[in-house]
């Protein structure tokens, strides 16, 4: 069985460093080769700083995949399509490479970042970096615990990883940077905030069916497929913030891309009659991109192909 990249199902850490790169044209063979070496570099960092619980993921953007590995593509990998309904807009963009570096030590993430940058050198260009942190006891900056209904134990791998074929143990990944309007949110009384999210704030308890408003986030995110199975996601979102901007870097992994797509669509469109996800009145997606995080074995074996 192929091994998945460590950060896909990892437990939460104190610090995250997220990097978005584009590749310069013509470097595909060298990038492919560099990607074969990256898992070993991350393994070394993990061994050297074992107490830091370091984990990493490198994922390849939907459009860049065709240039990098032209012979085979994960079936469901496609660019993030922007969606809009009324004043709710989710932008979509094409980014070549996404890197998630996580650990309980900011200096270890920094070291991993430097190793990565020196491996790829001038082949790639940094588009954006989003340093993130654990906030209180795993809360989003709205004050609500984020990640409670994430799959647990073995179920994490079942939800996140492709089961069979060339891309087994790989994962479809969606990333959106949301910017919160906290000045507006903080004026909303706690009871109303709880109705908007669908859980209690301090104790993090899900509202009963009777109390759960049709406009809550939890209601829109708890979808079932045609056979009654829950559409689950392995969320690895983390808060970011400084003196001027605050928000959530939403990150989800899944064995198929459709779970994310369907939930996001439901949040934006809802069932009509104003029943969209009212959390979106307080936060705005500023970026959105789609990637595939192949297994470690896939990355290591692709060096001289093509
Ligand atoms: C600013 C953006 C977002 C914030 C602040 C946020 C926050 C939350 C919070 C507080 C919960 C309840 C606790 C939990 O189970 O984690 C939750 C649940 C959830 N969210 Fe989000 N979320 C955001 C965006 C999204 C997006 C874009 C998706 C998927 C497209 C999503 C999918 C889910 C799912 C699947 C659940 C679990 C629902 C359940 O089964 O109860 N969230 N989110």
C-alpha cells in the first residue's frame, strides 16, 4: 500500500506555514526530479526535531499537473471554478504548487521552508505565504471550535485518501483563504452567533434538529449523498491574523473532490428563499484553488518519467 503524505491526516499543531508557488516554464523535468527528493528531506526534519510533531504536504495544482505528469492525471482533478450567487462570491484561481508545513515549533517550519526553497531555487516563484496558528483550544477567530466533527482515528484515512489505482493514498485538496469581518461579527450577540454556526460557543455542542436553523453553517455543511451517506471532509483549516486582517485558511482533504464542491455550492446557493449559509455574511473568500497531494511513493517514483 502506498504511503500518504504525513500532513494529510495529521492531528492539529500549534503552528502552520502555507506556501503557494507558481513554476517557471520549462522546468518541469527538474521539478519532477526535485519532488522525488522532497519526502526524504521532510523525513530528516521530522527525525531531527521529533518532539515538534512536524508534518508536511506538497500538492500539485490542477492545471500544472498536465505539464508535470502528462501521462496520468487523477480523474477528478480540475481547476477551482469561481462561484457567485447574489453578493456571495467564491473566487477560483490556478496555483501550481501548494505546501503545508506544520509543527509545534515555528522555527522548525522555518527550517523546512528554507530547505524547500533551496531545493527548488529559481524553478518556482512564491505567490503567497500564510502563516497560521492554533487559537485557544482549537477555535476559529469567530470564537467557535473548528474541526469537532472531523473524522476520527482510522476514519480519517478512509475519508481523506484515494483507495485504489495509480493514485491510491493520494488526496484531493481544496484551499480557500477567508477574511473575517470580526468588527461586524463581534457585535452579534452570542446566542445569535450560535444560531449562525449551529453549535454552542463555549461548550461546542451541536444544536438539536428542532433548534438548528436552516441558515446555519453546520446545517449547510452536513450533506448526505443519494444513498444516505454523509459527505465527509478531512479539514485541516487554521486561523491566520495580524493587526490589519484576520481569518481562516480553509483546507480540506478528501478521497474525491465532489464532497467539497457540493458542500461549498450548498453554502453559497442553499435551497433558495434566503436559506444560504449565513456565516458567509461575516466572512469572505479571497482565494480558492484545487490541488492533488499524491502519495509519497508516487512522488518518489516519477523522477525520470516523461
Ligand atoms: C470561514 C470559513 C469557515 C469557518 C469559520 C468554518 C467553521 C466551522 C465550524 C465552527 C464548524 C463546527 C465545528 C466542527 O465540526 O468543525 C464547522 C463545521 C463544518 N464545516 Fe466549516 N467553516 C468554514 C468553511 C467551511 C467550508 C468552505 C466547508 C466546505 C466546503 C466547510 C465544511 C464543514 C463541515 C463538513 C463541517 C462539519 C459539519 C458537521 O458534520 O457537523 N466549512 N465549520
